[in-house]
C-alpha cells in the first residue's frame, strides 16, 4: 500500500477541485480595447446558496451591490454571443417542469409523447470564440472564490433553523449569477462546494462524494464489496433497481433538487432574460442536467459524463439530431475525469472513494487534444479549472464540437 500515500499527497497538493484563481485583469483590459467583436460585459450580481443533505431546507441569496464584503469594483466579464436555432419544450416554466418530472418518475407512468416542441432562435454563447470560452471558464473559477459568511444573506426558502449551526457556507450548491447591464442575458455559474475531490477529511466533502457516486456510478457505487454504497438499489450480481436509482437521484436532499430551486429563484428575479449555464467538474455536470431540463444553452468544463443521470432523471431529449444540441462539454484528453477513464482500483478516483464509471456526455463534446498537441500526460491535475483556463489561452482556435454516437454506459449491468 506504500505507493498510495505519495499518490494521495500529490492529489492533495494540487487541490484538484478548488482553487483561488487570481483575476486576469491585464487580459481584460486588452479586451476592452477590442472593438472587432461584439461583446457584452457581465457582472456578478447575486450568489445563491442552497443546502443539501440535512441542510436541504437552507436557501439563501446574497446581493452583491448590497454587500459591503464585496468592496472592490466588480470585475467585468466579456462574452460574445450568436443566435442559434434551438428545439425545446414550448412550456418550460418551473411549475410545469417540476410536475412533469414528478409524473414521469411515478412507477408505471405512461411515457409522455406528442410533446409540444418549438424551434426558436436563442442567443447562445459564441463557443467558436476562444476569448468567450476562456471567460466562461473564469466565471466558473469565480464560483470557487469564498463568499463571506456575512449577515447580508437573505433567506429565500423557508427560514433556516439557526440552531442547526452555521456550517452551511462549506456545503451544498452555489449559483453565481452574472448579468449584463440591460439584464438581457443572465449567466449562472454552478458549483458544488466541497473543497477537493479527493479530500477525505470532514463532513463537507462527504455530501459531494455521495452526489458524485449517485450521478456517475452504475449502481450506487457498489463497485466492490468493500465500498459503502450511496443508495440501496443493488439487487443481485450486476442487477440494479431502476426505480430505486431514479428516486435516489431526485431526492429532496440531493444536488439536482437544489439546482431546480436556484433556477426557479433566478428566473423569478429576471423573468424575461435569456439564461446561460456554466460550471466546472461536478458543477459542469449539474449545469448540463439543468440545461437539459429547461432547454437553455450550457457550457460545461471538464464535467464527468452525465448522460446516464439525465436519462435516470427523465430529462427531455429534443427530437432533433444530436449535433444540434446547445449543451457543450469542453474538456481535454489528458483529464481522466472528463474522459471517463478515472476508474478501476489503481485510479485516483477509486482511491479517493469515487466511483466514476460513466463514459457518455449528453449534448456535444468539444475536446482539446492536449495529449497529442501539448504532450500532456493523463493526470487529475489537468482537470483543474486553472489548467483549463491556461489551456484555452494556449490554442488559437476552439475545437470542433461533435455528438458522440458510439458511447454506451454500464453495458454489463441489468436495470430492472
Ligand atoms: C433556423 O430555423 C429556421 C426556421 O426553421 C430556418 O429558416 C433557418 O434556416 C434555420 N437556421 C439555421 C442556422 O439552421
Ligand atoms: C464568434 O467568434 C468567432 C471567433 O472569435 C468570430 O470570428 C465570429 O465573428 C464570432 N461570431 C459572432 C456572431 O460574433
Ligand atoms: C430547530 O432545531 C432544533 C434542534 O434540532 C429543534 O429543537 C427546534 O424545534 C427547531 N426549530 C424549528 C423552528 O424548527
Ligand atoms: C449542515 O450544516 C451544519 C452546520 O450548520 C454543518 O456542520 C454540516 O456540515 C452541514 N451538513 C451538510 C451535509 O450540509
Ligand atoms: C438589472 O438588475 C439589477 C438587479 O440585479 C438592477 O439593479 C438593475 O436596475 C437592472 N437593470 C435594468 C436595466 O433593468
Ligand atoms: C425560491 O426557492 C424556494 C425553495 O428553496 C422556494 O420556496 C421559493 O418559492 C423560491 N422563490 C421564488 C421567488 O422563486
Ligand atoms: C447535423 O448533421 C446533419 C447530418 O447528419 C447535417 O445535415 C446538419 O447540418 C448538422 N447540423 C448541424 C447544426 O451541424
């Protein structure tokens, strides 16, 4: 077992999932002078924090303009947009979508067909633009920056029972809400709040790990008899209860449910805005699930493959060729978590207690071939958002985004 320790130490040292990123102000200044592209400036306006697990009733909002803790002038983020044809459900308000999801999860529910899909022109991020991609990555990095546990947070859900304590700022899900000056477009950057993927100490990470193992494993992370499972759906050898899995994913105390609340509150603040979602890692997978739920453009960075979770949650898949999706998964070939190869007893994921078994992303994959182009070695270091920001800056173009059709998850399992 001696080899495990140096490996873990290396992983701890690189702080795989959490980084305090310096602001790239010099880069921004040169952007301000660039009049060749039509770009819009975005500012951070609010931060939502939603509890999970035993704190699932916690839901708070911090308004940046009202918060002395944000003393410095807000950073501006410049994004280029273009208009695209998008096919999505014609009715998409939160009340409808949540009752739709609840219905399709009922055992024996008839698969609803003949849905009312519409094609519409929607403003989307210009993902062919390297600066826009890099800026979105910086916005997701911004979501990692600690937000003060100040008293300026406003309860937007049920009043939180303070006697439960104040550990909430380290757990749960956060949504950082950016808008342009006219509030025409709103960017929501989503973050799961554990400090590192492989950080084993304390409660804070346990919850992220439970969510990861629910979302990205075949059957409750029962990958060997030594593992503690995260749900109780295993029936017998390579057989797992589908209904049980679906209920576990949708449970009130889990991340997906928390995201639906953050989306609902964001759209009620900006009812006529176009919403874009982004996120890194687990936050990217969650952004993709939420983006699919509501048919909104989503850019996920280095997200573990989430198509299986989308299917288990019965999210709507529009009846159009996969290449027309507006869910973009940006990643690189040297990141084992994005590539779906961080599994098996010798992987850092397994060692850290993560069962990352899934292989398939939904939507489009925009893959930087850093192994070939930059001679990077496959390592969890290349999963970090800082590595991604540097990587995008090191290329003149963004990769072509493609829908993979040759992908299958958990083929050796039977779901009953
Ligand atoms: C978008 O859809 C409209 C109507 O269906 C069509 O006329 C147009 O050519 C489409 N544009 C693109 C870029 O596909
Ligand atoms: C999208 O970005 C590319 C690359 O920067 C640029 O050439 C193109 O003009 C942009 N499209 C729009 C509509 O701004
Ligand atoms: C708050 O939590 C404490 C401890 O669990 C409990 O005794 C109390 O009844 C709770 N108060 C409310 C208003 O739920
Ligand atoms: C819930 O909040 C308590 C304190 O308020 C904190 O110590 C704990 O880590 C949180 N647990 C989860 C699972 O969010
Ligand atoms: C945009 O929303 C902010 C609240 O975040 C508000 O202060 C501002 O007045 C709004 N701007 C416009 C043009 O509606
Ligand atoms: C915000 O979310 C909470 C659930 O956490 C919900 O009860 C409330 O109605 C939402 N508020 C708005 C304005 O959407
Ligand atoms: C998607 O692929 C089809 C052929 O399979 C092609 O005709 C169509 O133009 C593609 N659409 C986009 C948006 O790339």
